[in-house]
C-alpha cells in the first residue's frame, strides 16, 4: 500500500518578538504535517493583498506539493485568503487563530505607540491629519511613505537629542524605520486583501477571551466554523486543544486524549 503523502500547510505568522506563542510552537511537523512559513525575510513591501501573496508564494520551493491548508494568526488572517486564492485549483482549507481585521483605528493606535516610544505624543488632530483615511483607501503607498517618513524624522530627532553620533543615528533609525515599513506594508496588504466570497472551508480558532466578531468573512458556498478554546491568547498556539483541532481539520488521526480535549471545546 502506498504511503500517504504528508499534508502541506502554509503559515502566515508575522516574525519578531511577542509574548504570545507562535504557530511553530504547535509542533505540527511532529504529527505528520509539512509546515512552510511564508513570512520570512526579506518581507514584501507590497500594499495590496494580491501582490503581497504573490511575492510570498514566489519563495515556496518547487515540488512542495498540494497545499492542504493555509493557516494565519491575528492580523495576517486576511492574507490567508489571498494566498489560498493564488494557489488555484481546489481551495485549500483556511485555519485562522484569533483572526483580526486591520482597521484605521488599529493602524492609528499602532502609529501612536511607535511615536510614543520615541517620546512624541501627538494630539488627536495631528493623528487624524497624518493617518489619512483617503490615502489608506486610495493611495496606500503614499500612506506608508507618510507614516514611515514621520517615524524616521522623529527617530533621528530623538537619537540626536540623546547625544548619539551621526553614524549611530543612521544605523539605529534605519533599522527602526525598516522594521516599521515591513510591518505597515503587511498591515496595508492585509487591509486591502479580499476575504470574500470564499468557496472553501474556514476554521477560526479563538482563545477564551477573544472576540471572534472582529473578523468576518462573507461566505460563498464554503463552510465556516468558529471554535472557542479554553486557553488564553498567550497559550493559543502551544495548546493541545489547538493542535488537536488543526490536526482534525486536516483529517489526521487523534489520540483518545486529544480527541477528548477537542470534544470539550464549545463551538460558538
């Protein structure tokens, strides 16, 4: 009897430090799953979901095989639909973890935090003028340039005021602005990603204290299911419940212990 081919899962989990667990910590590769992380350096500097997805997929090794699922965490969730659509053929399953949509408010809050880290506290009028909803909708490239340009100016000023030399200022500010440009481009692409209508299956796994209504995908003829787990957000991506739910969605066998835990997760 021919050996069953391992299912391939493409993951979207933004790199960098965070307190919450990461998709890799589910250890799916130890349970008969081949996992390929799409968000690897250098990250795309694209501001549409379709372009961002195409650039990510260009780095998938040839011969990777049929994709069983695309999995995404938090703000990367909308991009899972663009990646899955770009694969063509039979729609793979989409698995989301605490999915969130990228809104003007969330971008504004993130931008305020970036400036706050540099000792700058803009007032609401300044923020509303800088974080321009028209540019967000119609000219996302200009939107990214405006916000990253201001962060660059403030970073240079803060470092200079702290007594840093010009070489140190250039290096430190350059690293800071580059990281923010990567992140803001990612948010722009997610904001402009197409999430509907979707013809395949969508499983949204949410932590105990998450609000699943923050992300809504309009269905085509597919099937959508939301499952609330007992773990908190910090443990979601290392929880046995989460691992069992993903394996079950992929049609992989569960042990009796993991099946019992999964059955005790109430659907919402």
